[in-house]
């Protein structure tokens, strides 16, 4: 019973990984749109895109960490 609850909790925690994938897609699609509109700001926009990617990826890693904590610690 407890093992089944752990698996359900870990699966629920990994739903955030799908959200992070959508967030990363939005960051880079916005970069492509912005560079297409104003090419002179490409270097500055790329820096902002990398920052957005890093923050979104951090959320994904936190979600993965929570899933592993649910599975192996609790």
C-alpha cells in the first residue's frame, strides 16, 4: 500500500517536468520571434533567453529531486 502511494506521488511530482518542457519551448520560441523582429538586439536577447532557460530548467530539476525524495527517502 505504501509503495503504491509512493509511486503515485512520484508520478504526480514528475508532471512538473512536462511544464518545464513547455516553458523551455516558450523561451526559445520567443527568442526566435524577437530576433526576427529586431536583429540588432540578438546578443542581448540571447543572454535573456539563456537566463530564462536556466531558471526553467532549475524548476524541472527541483521537480525531479522531489520525485526521487518521494521514492527513495520517505
